[in-house]
C-alpha cells in the first residue's frame, strides 16, 4: 500500500509540474496576420468578440474541460476558474445568447483544427507547436 501511495503522489506531482511548466501560446493559421492582446483573447473565448483585430472572422478552439492546459488557460488567460467559465457558458447557452467555442481533446487536435481553418485560433503548450500553425504571444 505504501508504494501505491508514493506512486500516486509522484504521479500527481508530475501532472502538476507539467501544468505549471506549460508555456501557453496562441496558435493561428499561418496566413493570419492579426495580433492578439490578452483582452482580445478573453473576449474571443467568452463569445464577446467574433473577429480578429484586422476585421477577419475568428473561430476560437478550446481544449476539453478538465484538460490540464485548459485549466491553466482559463485561470491565467481568461482570468476565471474552469468552473466559472463552464457556468458562464451554461447560462449563455440556456438563454440562447451564445455558443461556446468548439472543444478538442488534445493539443494535436487543436493544431490540426487551426491548420485547416484560416479563421481558427486556439492555444497549446509552446512545446507542442508545429510548422502547420503560427504561434503568437499574447501581448
């Protein structure tokens, strides 16, 4: 039993350390020239804006609720806990005033979706970025 607990604690610490060490970057289609501020990202992912700074359509792509990077994104970039974000979207959906961003189950799926859609914007760990998308920092 003692070894099991040690392994569980070590596994939890590893998961926690991966979340803490993640450097979240926004990813867009390589043809997208827009810049993004943190406020613009917040507004896009909360459904308050539908366009990039250059006026072109923006389609936010989220990771699924419960994904460690999603938790970090919600807290660090959106400024709300994942539970608060879920409650926010539940209210908008219930009242017919909004549709939450499409969700992907992995950073690789986010990259594939963004690479296939010039209007898409998502986020991944900087270590997951491929040449199929353009990483932009939030300024």
